[in-house]
């Protein structure tokens, strides 16, 4: 376990990014993972992260997931990617990707 207050802002953000990358799926509860690691409330973790990066943890998490989705769509079918990322419906996945990246899955695969 690391000590929340003993980490520099750079070390703290690096660890948050590491946790986000390693749990890149909607199935994973990022809030719980971060709270468990830092032994702090998600609210306080997100406040510190936003103070340093000017972005919320969920904004960064969605960006990471969208980048992963785009790279996966180049190799897999849309339904495989959406299931791998934890989406239940293809329409929700397509709308989410369009919102985050401005692209439909068909723009990437086709």
C-alpha cells in the first residue's frame, strides 16, 4: 500500500493512470480500485487528480477506453469489442464512442 500524502502529484497521477490502464473495462469499478489503493474516498482522489491534471478521472478513463476500443476495432468485430469493454448493447457502445471520439465503430472498421 502506498501513502496518499507521501506521493508527489506526479507520482500520484502516474499511479492513477496505471490503475486506469490496468482496469480498462466498464465491468471494473474504478472508484473501488482507487479507494482501495489510496485508502481515501473517491471524491478526495478525484479532487487531487483534477487539481493536477484539470481533468476528472472519468474523463481520462473514457479517453483510455475509447483509445483501446479504436485499436481493438481494427482487429475485431464490433460486438466482440463492446463485450470486451463491458457494454451490453452495441447501440450504447456506438453512442458512447461517438460522444468520446466523434467516430462510429463503422468509421473505424469499414
